C-alpha cells in the first residue's frame, strides 16, 4: 500500500507516451519516486520476513494446541512445515493452506459461531498477491525502461489483493484463537 502512495506523485510522468516532452522537474520527481519506491520494496520484504517468522511461531503453537485438545484432530503435516512450507519451492503453493486448514478444522468445531470457511478465500487472495508480486518483478526492468507506466495500476491491484488477504487472514487467526481460548476454558 505504501508503495502505491510513493508512486502516485510520479504517475503523470509515467502515463505520458514516449514522444511527449517531459519537464525536467517532473522527471526528477519521477526518478526520486522510483528510488523511494525501491527502498519501500526493501522494507516490504523485511516486513514479510518478520511476518513469516511470527506466522511460523504462531502456527506451530496453534498446531500443537489443536493436537493436544482435539480428540479427532488430523493435521497431515509435521510442525516444521508450519515454517518451511512458506518458502520451499513448489510446495509453498499448497502446504501453508493445508496446514492452516487442518489447524482450522481441528480448532473450530462450532462452525455456526464463525464464518463457515474463511481459509479458502484467504489463501486465494494471498496466492494472487504472490503471483502479482512475481509478475511485477518480472516486468519491472521493461516497465522502467518504458517510463514506468504500468507500475501504478499493478500496485493498485496488488494493494487490493494484499488488503483482502490480510483481512481474510485476520478472520482465520481470530477464529482459531477464539476457538482455542474456548477449548482452554474447558481444560481448566
């Protein structure tokens, strides 16, 4: 989202065709925005690593609690996959979904209290965001050479799906946490 805000001042320069004259001040603004955008992308990557670590720790904990409290809990993946499943090539497309889905099913037994199934919409939005990020990295060199015109619309789409994924992730985490708090009350 911050990436989008950083790019907006440079949009007038990006949206011009290659034959229109560009005011040098606008060009300097666009170059500065692109440089700042690069730094924001680095900060985004650092935030993603921090979120990956926090998610891995939380997911291992939620998995352990679900296995300890749910009699019929079936979690098909081992604890290391709660962390590694996000970064191992190929399996990263379905292992995180599978782990979170299994923890959801083992934890949330009262399906009337929460949205019936928020794991699928979250994972779909997250995968789409990841694919669009990959597309952005793939298209970036040609985009910058041609003036950066497609960066802003792509950032809008990425921001939308990232916000949708975060909202759905919040629902999943909140649902699991609430169900596990309820289960903990019965244990005491």
